[in-house]
C-alpha cells in the first residue's frame, strides 16, 4: 500500500479506494471530506465551512455537535452498552413512553429497528400478518428505503436497477401533485378528490379484500416535497375504513418537527394504524428507527407471537440518544422555531421568485421545502426531468457545483433544490444560505426561454 504525504490524502484515498459510495458511479467522485460540524455548519479538511441546508439527509434536525446528546450516549455506554432485545432497559422504556406521548393517542407501542427501511419492512410484515392480506398500495413518486421490500414499495426510479427481483404484490398509483396534476385539476381540492378517486378505482380492480395497507409518506420528501392537497388524507382514510385496509404513515423524513408539528400527518388530523419513523428520532446521532402501532394491532399480539426480531432492536445506546434528542426538541422549542423560520423562509422565497424566472414552484411546510426549477413558467418544462439522464443534468450540475463552491451543502435532485436546514436555524443563517442559492440560481435563469 502506498503511504500518502498527508493525513488528508490518506483519508481521501482510504475512502475512495476501499469503500463504496451510495447511488453513484464510483469513478470520478469528489465528495466533501468532512472533519467537524457544529450547529448548521460543517467544515472540511481544508477548513472550508459549509452551511448545511438539508440537515444532511433531512435527519440532523437538532443541528450538529449537540453535546447533551454526546453525554447521554457516553453515560449509557459506560453503564450498559448492549443487552439482547428480550431484556428491559430504562432507555428503551423512556423512549417508548415518550413516543406514545408525542404520536396520536391510538398509537401505543413501538417496535425498534435500525433505520427507516427496516421500519417499513416491519410495517409491511405486520400489516400482512394482521390483516391476512398481501397487497400494498403506495404512490409512484415516493421513497421508502433501499432494502428489497422498502425499495419495491417506493416508486422512486432508483429501484429500476433491481426491478427484476422486486417484492411482489405492490400496486402503485399516481400522486396528488397539484403543480403537475395528472388529472389537470383547477384547484388543489379537485386534484385531491381526483387522485383519491383514482386510488379507489384501482383498489377496486385489484380486489379490495386483498389489500393489506396503503403506505403514504407523512409528507413527501425526496420525490420533491409534493404537498398533499386539502382533503386527500381524509379521503384515503375513508377508503381504508370502507375496505378494512390499514393506513401506514411513513414519517421517516417528515417526522420529528420537520414540518413544524411532530409528524407530517398531524397536519391532516387523520388517524393512522401504523407509523414508521427514523432519521429525526435521533437526529442522526446514532442509527435508530421504529414502527408505532395502533392499540388494536398491539393487542392482536397479546396472545400470538410477534413475528419480528433484530439483534439490535431497542439498542440501549441508540434509545438513550433518542431520549436526549427528544428533550432537545422540547427544551429548545424547535417545533415553534420551525413554524417561525418556515414563515420567514416563505416570505424570502417569494422575493426570490420575483428575481429568478427559473423558480417554477416553491413547496414548503415548516422547514421541509423544495424549489422546483423550470425552463419556462408557462409550459412548466422542468430544468431536468424526473429520472434525468446525466446529459439532462448539465444545468442542474452547474447549479449544484456553484452551491458547493459558495460554501453550502444541500440535497439537489433532478430539478429540485431542497431547503431543509436544521430546525435550530436563525433568520441570519437562513439569509446567508438563501444568498448562496440566489447566486447559484443565476446559472439556471440563463437557461430559461
Ligand atoms: N422512508 C422515507 C420517507 C425516506 O425518506 C427514507 C430515506 O430517505 C427512508 C424511508 C429510508 O430510511 P433509511 O435510509 O434510514 O433506511
């Protein structure tokens, strides 16, 4: 093995030569070499500072480097770092109770996993076992994780690479995407009604008695923050009630204050039967996920064995991190700050829309926002289409490169720029980030025709 001159080079080569990076061609990668992070900022090994405008993968909701979490983790490790999931621990019980408090009253018990995909896998299994049915209905423009079942449940094109081995019995339907409504609706309410009616028809064709669950993201994330128009969730709940189908909210990205409420589905006042969560549950400090179940599902397993299990389910250290993170949300009033900063962000983006013809649409709830870039506001021709080929990403790649050059990390996909900063962000920090985005948008503006 060659030794490199500096630590920085050694680290770079060890990473690129001996580890694989998600979702990418491995040749020609140029990832940020992260060294430390605090609040909304992170620094690379050259000392360059980046403002984190997507909380990494929309998970570092409390901001980076919170020492309270570090201390809770260290204390738990000193006392008890691991026992098998058949044992009782204080951290597990504390977390279960807290989750039962912050989720709607009908959700009473949690099964703990290591992340979001596993939460979805276990929710699918529970829904199938509980109902004795096999089909799962989801939206095309959705992502539920990268394991086989979760990937098959999502409609995201990242699954094309493994489609031939997909989990069977998943039925996809179109989203209520008002900006590009497949039913050419005049109002969001009309789009909601038509999308729900389409789902109802398809469930009819599929045999409603074979459908175990409908899975919806609590609020859409990586597919472009496609907001649910008013009335949609209520109609989906009605369809579920009519046919004995379970409603599953995937709150992996939309949960834990991201939208200004604890969960995205809280905005719609609808009861769900299962809720999947991860990401913000520990704000990324350690891996953890959970499925919360309705009391009737919990009781179902009072006298039947629960067909789920993982070596690291309810890992005490992850649970301790989550308990500390939940305290931070409350003590730092992060949900309230998200509402305030979300409003401020909406005002500022409204100004930016006046300056940048490339912004076609802005969709946001709290700090779960997405700019959709277009080549033309009338035709809505996207700056890059859904599942864009590399050759269709030239402009967006230049925008992305500019954002990074100017000192920002954020999640950019196709023609979407995500604005999902840590929930502790201030107005000044938002302004600093928006100035960077504004400058980068000039590149996109030049391609508007
Ligand atoms: N569900 C949603 C809505 C997500 O956004 C994601 C990840 O981005 C997942 C599930 C998968 O979570 P994980 O990557 O922790 O497996």
